């Protein structure tokens, strides 16, 4: 092993994630199958920025089902996913065949990894769940000098069609409004380059737009809406599918063929 690790507690984070909807039966499988994959350009971009041909260790914080972790299996000597949510972590372990990838029941603030052991640290669709101050402190501790941290999220979905995509966007926007009206929003910490700079961990920071192209049909578009834990918990709180707009999404998705999806990402990068 490139890195050993120490014991660390993730109980507080686990309790918070219980309100996210991520622990529901079948959620991890649906998430892993239908969420967009990381943009492949990161496999070349981040090692180049860290000035390594092949990273010795990549650490993926909030690794979830391992979608953003096993992504690195063929391009790094060792990959470690940090994930305190049990069902997501168990799915990741079952879905990962690469021997150089492992998952730890740790929090982003207490990874238990040795100092300056990682060339690259990532957080995919997960930084908003993490307490900024202790998380950035831990990132600074485990990154080697000159290593890079990248937090990224998908922010746009474009297809050659209009109506299904508009129905999907309506569901997402309505979900946010209804959660706010019902006081359901969890405390979160949106991606911000200011937070990177305020942490004093990084000598340089950048924000980059990236994109990837995948394919999807109507079934995937409906399933994608249900990979939002915030939608699951809103429905559990009493909102109806009609209120959220899921009935309309299902209707228009029935006639949606398999087409290219252009997926836009927002990537924030810091160099230690």
C-alpha cells in the first residue's frame, strides 16, 4: 500500500447524510447507473497540473458509489475513496473490480491518511456536504506540495430535443422551490472559488468549464431525476409527483429516443 491509515469517526457525517435520501433501498444502484460520469479530460488535465505522468495516489472525497473513484483505476498507482455513507460505500465496493482501488469509512475532515501522501484529491458532486474549514484543512494536510485538488459538478444538460429537457428542468427547479417552502433544505456549502482562496491551502486556484458527451433516452432522464436524494425526501415529506412535475416528465419521456447528451461541468481547481 502507498498509504496506511488511522482510525477516524464519521458518525456525525453519517447522521447528516441519513437526511439526504442516499440511504434508501435501491438508491445507490440507480445513482451509479444513471448519473453522468466524470469528464474524461480530468484524467489528463489533473496529472499535468500536478506535474506527474502517473499519480501515485488519488484520493476521492465523498466517493459515493465509486463512479468518480474507479474512474482513476487505470491512471494511478492507488486510488482511495472516502465515503461515510454505508450503502453507497458498499455499492462502490461491489461495483469495483480494480485491485488498486479501495474505499474507507471516513469523513472528508478525518481521512486518517498520512501527511502529504496524495498527488491529487477530488470531490465530485460532494463538496457541498462537507464542512469547509476542516475539510480544506484535511485536503491541505494530505496533499503533497504541488499536488492539486479538484471539486467538480455537472451543471448543464443539453440534448438535441427541447420538450423532455424542459420537463426535466421544471422538475429540478420545482423541487428546489417546494423544499424551500417546506423548510426541508439541508445545510450545504456550494462550490465557491472564494472558499478555496479563503482556506489558504492553495498557492493558485482556477475555475474551468468542462464537458462530456454521453447518450440517454427517456427512461434515463426520468431515472436521473430520481438520483436526486432531495427529490426522494421531498416526496417522502408529502409532495406529490404531480406537484413536482414528474407526471409531465414521464409523459414526454415516453417518446424520447436515445440521443446524445452534452453535459456541462464546473470544475474548481487548487494547487497546493
